[in-house]
């Protein structure tokens, strides 16, 4: 049972009746990607924008180095403790933090416990759009993709905090001023903040999210075309998730459905070809 919720107050029309239910025992990701617990198809929202967690008897929001930042009560923040009535702006979407008091008629309540297999939005974005906030967000200061991936997942996995990343950026600049090119990832290892094994794990996790995002879109098409029941697709996505968690192995959703006899190889290949033609965001 949730004790708190995020009510969508402003944003895309399809999102206005949505309520995201927070958990006291699980961090909840919010972003544009379908791998997030709470998906918002706002072009100014990053694929993995922020996460919400429960610590020390309070809920918090943490920015995950998003392009356009997290704004709480009109202030750009790295993180913030949330109180009743606080507003959280991500992209053009505004959420209100409130105590959960039961469901209201006309609202759609989302826990994020299952993959979102609802109809694919007609709005498709190929990359993260940028607006020009008054302050430059921390995420924009990291220029190299590999550095951004590792820093983002180190934050998500609680190995680094925002201040540590600022210090790494300062060290990177000091090296650059002396004519030495150093990636942030290299500096992290030199400072023993993360190991080479950690970095490999983060890059593998990043690849998993990319593939998982594509496979959820695959699952939506399978359900829309009534090729496989929604429950069977959800079960297969759970198999995919558990396989990665337990073995760090990535098995494609189509392979699982074919192996179970729920989809033919021909059907699988036809959907794969269709998705290759689409500009599916990652």
C-alpha cells in the first residue's frame, strides 16, 4: 500500500488524469523511457530523468543528471525532501506530491510494478530535447556519453552523490587546463570511487535498459495485434528481467515468446523489421 502519490497537474493531455503511487520499500524511476516505473512522454524529459525514494521516514526526489533538471517549488535541485503540496517540474510536466488517501474516480493510478503495455503513443522522439533553464544543469556539464552513463548509474546505485560528480568535473577541468585529456571515468577509478568491475556493470546495465525499452515496444505491438495475451507478455518480460538480475544475461522478448510457442519466428521477424523502421527513443 502506498502512503504518498504524485499527481500530474500540468503536461501532455494523456497524462493529466494520471497519479503515480510511491513506495516506502522501492525506489521509483521516472523518465521518458518505457523502462521507468513512471513513464512521461514529454520531449523535455530525459529517458531516465529522476528517481523517488523513501529514506528516514520521508520521501525524496533525486535528479539523475537529466538534461533539463528537476525543479522543486521553482528551484533547480540535485535532490529534495518532499513535503505535502510540493510541486516537482520535469520538462513541461508538473507533479504535485501528496499523501495517498485512496483512489478517486476518473484518475488512473500507476504503481510501475508492471511494464507499460498500453497503446504506443503517436508522439515519438528520437533524442532528448533541450530548453534553456536559467542555470546550467549538472547533466549538461558532462560532455562524454560514457561519462554520463557511468555517473548516472553510479548515482542511481548510490555509489556517488551530486557533489562528488561536481568535484570530478572540477578535476577534469584542471587536467584540461594543463593540456591533459582525462575522461571522468578514468578519474573516478584513480580516486577509487568506482572499480573497473563497477563500470563494466554500469555499461551492461545501460545496454539492458536500451534493449528492455525496445522490447517493451515490441510487447506493445504483440498485444495490440492480439498475437499474444497481455498476461503472457508480462510474464515473459518478468522472465527477461529476472534473467538479467540473476545471471546478467540479456534475452530478447521475441526469443522468449518464440521459445514458449506463443509467437512464430515469422511473426517475430516481421515485428523486428517494423521496429527497425521506427524512430524508437532510447
